[in-house]
C-alpha cells in the first residue's frame, strides 16, 4: 500500500477518570429508555417506602412532566442531599444484603441517572418531622415547604440535556400507553396499594386498594377485566427440595387463563418473582410447555402468576432495569411453574361450572363474581401479604357420577397395553377406530356436570341436557382426549416400573446424510446428549468443529424438514433437561395414535354409549380440549336459548 494512502494511526489519548455527570448520563442510557422507565423506578421507590396510595401525574406522555406522589415513610431532612448522589441507597449496606435483596430497588443509581438528563426535585416529609423539605436536583438547594407525610418526585423536561435521545421517543399517546403499562404491572403485584394516573389534568386510570381474602382476584378483575378472571383457573403450588425439610422452596400462585381465553398476542402474560415483574425465558418456556397439550395452534395463553423464591436462590442484580433475574437452579423453577400450571389446567371445568350454577344465592363467597370457577382464593397469611398462597375447592364430586372403569370406553386387551414398549409397535397395533362399549354400566340418577345425553346430531355432536341448559359435545374430540390421557398414564406407568426399559422411537436411516453449519453450542449439545438423541430416533454427529450431520430421523418425520427438526431438538435440549424432551416426543406420538384411535364422525352411538362418554369426560384430566387444543364441549344456558326466541321480552 502506498505510504500516502495508508490509514493514519489514531493519536494516543491519555487514560483519565470521567466526570460524575457523564458517568450518570452513561448509566441513564441503560436505566432510562423512555418516560415509562422513569415511572417504573419512581414507583419502585414509592412501594419500598411503604406507600398505600401512589399517584402519577404526567404531561405530554411524561416528556414534559412525571410526578409520583406517595404516602410512604418519607425521607429525613439530613438524608435528602444524598438522594441524587450516585450509589447512595437505604436498601442495602453489605454484600450479604445484595445477595438477599427483598426490595424493589437496591442499586442506588436511578435517581442520579434521571437527574443527569432531566430537571428533578424531591419534596418529602418524614414521619415525626414538623416540616417537609424540597431538594432541587440541579442546584442542590434545600428549603422547607408544606406537605403531609410522604414523598413527591418531579421529573421535568426529560432528556433536555441529551436532546438526541428525544428523537427516539414516539407520540405522546404511545408514551402514555407505556407509562400506563408500567403502573399496571405494579398494580397487579400490589392489590394492597391504590394507584391513580393523571394525564394533562385528566384521570386516565385508577385502581382502588383491595383488601380481604379475595384482594388478588379483585385487583386482577379491575386491571385486566372481569372476563380475565372469569375465564381463568386458580393456581396454587408449593415445592420443597430434599434437605429443606417442610420449608417451601418455591411457591406459585395466581390465575391461569383457560385455553379458550388464549389470544393472538402475548400481551396478557404477567409473571412476578418475589413481587417483581420479570421477563425470563425459563419461565416463559415453562408456561408454554404446560399449555402445549391444550392450546390450539400459535395462540398465546394468558396468566398472572406470582412466584416466591428464597432471595438467596436468585440473583436480581443482572441488569440496571431489574427486569431480568437469574435462578440458582433454573430447572427447579421451570419444573415448579410447569407443574403448577399443569395441575391447575388438568381439572375438568364442567364440575366447577355446575357447582357455581347450582349454588343458591349467598352460598358461595362474594369472590365468586370474580372467579366463576369454584376455585377460590383463601385468606392470605400475614407473612405473605401480596400473594395468594392457598386455594380451596369448596366441593367434591361424588364418585357415583363417574365411570371409573376406563374399559367402558377403551376396548383393549392387556397384551395390547404391553405393546407400548415401543412406539412403532403401538402405532401399527392401533385399530382404525376404538369402539365404545355398547353395554356400558347403568348410570345412577343425579345431576351430572355434563348432563344426560339426549341425541346425536349429524353423527358428529352429542346433545345433552344439564341443570344449566344444553350441552353440545364434539364426540371425536372428546374421545380423542380420553384415549390420549389413558395412553399417557399407561406409558408413564411403564416407564416408572422400568419393565420395558427406555422407550425408543422408531428411526429411519437417511440415504444421504443431511449436513448443516452449527454453532459451537449446538455441536456440544449433540455430543453431550447423544444417548437422548438416539432414544428420539435421531443420529446427529459432528463432521467438524462447525458442521453436524443428521444420519437418521424418527420414521414418522422422515418427510419433514430434517435440518429444522435437528436444530429445534438441540435448542430444546439446551433449555430443558433430556427427560422433558423425551416425554414431549412420546406425547406427540401418543397424540397421533389417539387421534387415529378415537371414535370417528358418522359413527352412530346409543344413548348408553353417549352417556358413558360424558361420564368419562367428567373424570378425565384436560377433557375440555382435545389433543390439538380445540374445545370438546360448549354450554348453552337457558337464558341464552330464551334470548334466541325472545322469551320474557
């Protein structure tokens, strides 16, 4: 290269410490992305101060003014000058405190960062003080003013000192929506605190303080709408690890939407860890795994879940926004959340709906108006004021209303059950349709949740009558779920006994191996989980440090996208343990078998067979959806039928 065209070497610049204001502005780039970030930090501080009422006032979507008022403990006069100083906080004082953080804030840099890019002031009166005092962030001036006990933080002209950041902000309406969402997340976690949001002098949102046994259910109904809670089931789960005695390691409570309430977008998924709203891939994956058996297509479930984990078992000091956490044992948390949701979604909803409909006025607590599913929140212990740690089911379905003999609907011999040792033999042994018993046992009298069969419609639907009105059942979808759950039970029983050893999916060798460029993580996963991949019918081996070759695939998937299949399985193995992947693969195969084995459309059933199917639905887990997530039955109340014919008008 000619000397005159050579790139000049950069001039040497000395190493020197940065000014405090520039350091704060750099930190503000991580902490403050938009006005909603400021709202989140200030509301965190208000809740840490023990506030029972938080009021947010905004101008221009928060760009011109963000003011957060609370009635908390306030700040002492002598401590006010430290409020805007970097890394000054009352939340932690040692490494031990950092490893067991129990407050929303703890880093001691949010106020300093906000003050470096906006005009800030703090007005506070501590309990026991005669006067309130206001501290100006820019000048540091401190003077007495009038105010009741509590604190008000005002942030004016956000990003005035960094005008380039203002160009990235959206319209006032968009920024206001983000601010409202930030407050909504806090409101869902703290039903014991009242929240109000004002914009341009108008009240745009308000959530009153909720107290009593059903505070969480009422707050969820207030924030997300009554429809959210009416179409949800209560979640209550506690896990304890070996060596921990009876002390719960992980507690999960809240509400999970039924599959019918799923949405096209994941905009109603709220997960809290120790009262802090978080976005975590492990938790999201656990929730999705729990719903995969009952959700249709790419629909997104809705839920509001509250996890309690011992503070020393997680790290909240991951990111300045404090929206990310790390768990000491992520698999333990994954399993706890998944089992909590699976247990809540497993119970058939027909019995609960029948109980609510049959209960006389006043028989159920007032919270029934918010739950509508007979799974009610119990009083909250004083030790856990913001979580629902227990739930109660105020009924038990009588055994006389159920058919306990699965053979009445599943005509298979014991030798057929033993054939579940391999997927291939099960699939080939599966009949085209599984017959329903024509001599089903006589049914006792009573008001069954799904009613008594009346007739069959077009060879597809069963019409039944219960105390609420008319029940319409998709017989193929319902029988498909019954068969699927029975197959899963048999498979799990065989795996637990170890009689047949690990079940291996039938594989098909490829004539020409499929190769693809892989990341080092994918190569390492393929080598570490070679045995698991073999059980899945996959032979994936490295050709080089950056190339993997697929030499065999499951026989039932040989015509699919082989590379995409390999990548998805490897990605799954990096997120969850091998046993979970194996279980999911087996369930996929059993679901296919159940679909082929269920009674088909245009199959004429007797009244006894239809009643036997209804009774088995009431006794089968997840019977409200088929294996593909479609509903198996619908209830039409008498009031809805009356409205069709204008009766009573």
